């Protein structure tokens, strides 16, 4: 019999390359690519992953060892994902283990606890429920009421979500209400997920309106289809103004891909904030949708992944990590709201999912669609250069035009004696909308009550004990650190000098809410920010309530600007447009343009609308371009700024954040390592900036230093990362986090 060889990547080592092993006869039928195996490596037994199986090898057979065994209970990685992991390892300079863990967000061993299902034993009369109510059997009632709607429910769901314990279930079985069985009658697999989005029954999901694509929409869809049917797989930027119907366009593209026997992954920034998009997917694709939701329990997540593995879904929708779903016939990846910062993975490896998705599309032979009204300059630049295909939608879908946007210079308001948070213009317009029973959204990019509290006597602001930032006042009279969550009661006297003249400055969403209620006492006001939506489902509850017209004014942080489609909103007020400009990051103008354009874009989607931008910096290019709703103008300015400063996309940039509890050692280390880099001839052509202080020096008791390294050659940055890692060996108390842009 001929020999069979396997190329294996060894986990838990620093060796990058694969090693060849012989496959023993007893394992021949069992091993596959991506399969975890045990091998002898040096004198140790190690775990590895098979990345290739072949019939020939150039290596002398006498030097090769046999694979010891297949690792029991290990989860094998899909071949595409394995290749993606290898790429992630190299691209972001992480260990292979880390890369594998990244592409396998659902671990083994989380099998659904026996697939027990609870069934209702026939109709439940109201009188039975009344009887239970009299006996105060609340858990039992909860269960029966749910079962009345769906007939059967997974036991895991009943235990976890309905909080009905096994003792109660046992009793109810004995009393003849329910039966526990296996999942013979399949309950709808999406129900638990939909419930978390506030939809109780599958029948509540409406059939989609059969829209006819308008001319523009048809044109771009046709370009995609033609490419796809001729076997061309591309990356596309779907750049459409707010409200141009991008969702409908990519739904049609997905339909086409499915009709070709393939599957699609749709990434959205955050499920609870984009539940309208999720529901639209379910409207169109029914139970062939799998939803990955970060709020799902591990079992529910495993269940969704299992469905995908069993080929029970054509469309997979979810946040970032849904890209790693075990899809077998991937034809299309869509990244909706491509610009959203939620696509950045902030922990190691710190990638943007856009880049990872781009690689996966190549590996799997799929197309990639990046959709946005405000694409990142990086992506738009690639479209301009012809690297990716540009598909444009320039008109709003419902025959309205973009909202009229006006800028109010708040310095002028002050000069005219208006000290209110509302400019005269905005106030008049809000009154007008309230009269007409139309809805208003007020966007403010800061939560809490006041941005900081300081002493009028000594001038000191109250700072967090653990972080080098001022604490934010919340309306429960607590000071909260937005970096670490540390909170204290508002002191009565200044902690620095003891004077009692402490006062709060600046405005957050909570104060805005109070003031809005004062100025418009008859309006129904709703506030949406991380403080008000901490409850499990309240974000989508609020969005739904507002869409139904339950409130006149919706106040909120960036949460309220994400792609929402409210027909009755005809006015958007942007309260302190400049807040995001003061963040010291080369992205701050981009972020500002994005937020303002997206916020303004919520107005007038179905009837004529208007937006007012209140600012102290009307001349800033991001603010001016957002007011003019002129992406190209913004892009030109942004690129000029990036070229001037030497920022991406004109080069690659590695940001290294050193951190340590010990300030002195941190300084010594950062200076020392920068010295090593600067004296190395190999890195001569790199721009090295720092070490400098980040805008917040201390977070959670850790001091931090930043070093920026720029180069037009990405590989050099990887070499530099290796060099830094070597250098760090001499400093026991310092760690580093790398961010490649
Ligand atoms: N061809 C069409 N005919 C009628 N209505 C349409 C059509 N296409 C889209 N719509 C409707 O237009 C509205 C806006 O669409 P959608 O939310 O997809 O816009 P968008 O491009 O994603 O905007 P944003 O970037 O602001 O999120 C939706 O209510 C949608 O149902
Ligand atoms: Zn803090």
C-alpha cells in the first residue's frame, strides 16, 4: 500500500511552518483536513491540525514519524476556516492557537444538553390558568402561557429563559399538563432568537412587501448577477445614500446566490440595534435563516451553528463572529454598514472583520459586498483605484430627497443671549413637528448627565481613582468612570480642597432628556443609551416602540443612528456635533462625518425631512460636508489630510500600546524598545513616532504608552512586531497590544 502523508501545524509552539507526518493505516479513513491530531514533536506529545493530506513527499521517509492518534473530543475545523486561521496567524502576528480559537467561536463540548423538548398536552382552558393563578404558581403559568403560543419548547430554553426549574417541570408532568420528550415535532429553530428580538410568534413575521426594484437598484443588482453567473467573484462597494434601499438590493443579490445553490453570510454591526434588518431577512428567507446573536446562550449558539453544519440554513446573519460560521457552500458575504466601528475586533488579534471577510471570500471563492452610505476612506479609496467594484445608489428609494440640513453656530446663539441647549431654530422646528404629530430624533454623542464635575474654587475636576479621566455625573447622583465602570456618590465637598463649590459642566443624554421634558412638557420622550438599554431586550423594544409611534422624541447616543428606518421621523437634531472631533485619533473626522451623515439620514425617509446640526465648529470639513451630505467632498478632504499626516490608507500603520502597573518600568521599556527599533538598519525606512501618551494615560490602574510605526510595506511591520516581542522579554511587568491598520 502506498504511503499517505499529512502536513501538520503544531499548536502551542512558535514554529510557523507545517511539519510532515505519516498517516498510519488505522487512521487513514478517519483523518481529514482540519482534523486535530496528537503527534510526537521533539520529545513531547503535542496537538496539531492537519492542513494538507498528500500521496507524495520530498522528505526522506525514514526521517518521518507517524501520527499518534486523532485527538478525542476535538472539534475539527472546516477547511476554509483552517486556511483563514493560518492567514490570521501570519497577518496579525498571533500564535496559531489564538488564530484557531478566533475562527472557532463555538467550542466543542457545548452540545445541546439532550435535546429534550417540552410539549403541551392539548388545549389549556383559561379556567385552568385561573386556578394556577389562585395558587400563585407563577412559574407554571409562565410556561403554559408560552406553550399556548408555540405548542412545544426546548427544555434548555424553558430552564434558562423562562426560568422554570426542573422540579416545577416534573410536577407539571405529574399533573398532566405537559410531556417531556425528544424533539420529534420540530419547534421552529428561530423562535428563541426571534423572542429575544421581541417577536413572539413566527406568524407575526409578515410576508415581505413585493417591492419592484427601482431603476438604479435594478442596475446594480444586474451587474452583480451578471458577474456571478459568469463565475466572476468580486468585492463590491455598495455605496448608496441613506435610505436608498441598500437592504433590498442585497436581499435580491442573496436570493440570486441561493438560487444558484449557494449560501450567504450577512454581517450587521449589532443585532439588537439592527433588528429591523434581521427581521427583514426572516421575512424574505423564513426558517432558512440562521441567526447568531451574542446574547444567545452557549447552547443556543451551538444549536444555530449545528443547523448551519447540517445545511439547515441558506442565510446566516449576525455580528462580527458570524463570519466564522461553518458554511459549506459560501457564495456571498455582505457587510452592512461597512463603516461601523463594531467591525473592529478590539482584543487580540485586533483585525477589522472587513479584511478577514475579504480573505475568506477569496479562500471560499465567494463575492463580498460592503454596503454603506458613509464608507470608510480606506474602502472608498480601493473603489476609486479600481481594486474593488463600485456600485452606486444616488436616490432615495421612497421618492423623497435627502433631508435639508442646516448648521447652527452655537457661538452666535450665545451672543444673542440664548443659553439653552436648544438653538432657536431647533426649538421652533421641534414645536412644529409636535403639532403635526411627526417624530423627532435628538442625537447626542455622550451619555450620562454632565460630562464632568469640577470645583469652582480650586479648579480641580473629579477624576477616577483607577483611570486618568474625569468621571461622568449620572442622574442618580453617582459619578461613573466610563473607562472602568468605577462609581462613587457625588461628594458634597471638593475632594482636593474641601470647598463646597463643586459644579457640573457639559451635557450628556440624561441631562438632555431632563431639559427636553422641561422645554416640551407635553411631548412623550424616550431615551436610548447604554444606561437605559442594559436590560436584555430593551434596545429593540425601544426601537420597536418608537417605530410604532409610542413616543414623539427619541433621544440617544450613536445607538439611535444605526440604519434605522422610521417613516414618521421628519426632524433630526444633532446636539453637540463636535464632541467626536476632540478624540485624538486620525479617525476622528471620519467618525464625525459618519455619525452626522447617518444621524441626518434618519430624517425624511418617507416624507420630507430636515436636520439641524448644532456646533461650535461649523468650518470643520467633516461637519460642513456632512451638512452638505456630500461624501465625495468629505473624501477628498479626508484623503488630503491622511496624505499630509501619512496615515492609512496612504501607508500601513502599527499602533503598539505598552502597558504596566509600574510606571517607571513602562517608561524605561518603551524608550528602550523604540531605541532598538530606530538603531536597526532594517527598519530605517519606517516612521517611528513615540513613545507618547495616549489621550487617557491610566486605565484600570495600568499606565500606558503608545508607539506608532508606519511603513508602506506591511511585512516590515510584522518584523518590527517580532523585534518588539524580543525586546519585551527583558521587562517582566510590561505587556504590549498590537493594532494593525
Ligand atoms: N424599490 C423600492 N420600492 C419601495 N420602497 C423601497 C424600495 N427599496 C427600498 N424601499 C424602502 O425604502 C426604505 C429604505 O431602505 P433601507 O432601509 O434599505 O435603506 P438603506 O439604503 O439601508 O439606508 P441607510 O443607509 O440609511 O440604512 C425602506 O423602508 C425600504 O423598505
Ligand atoms: Zn476608571
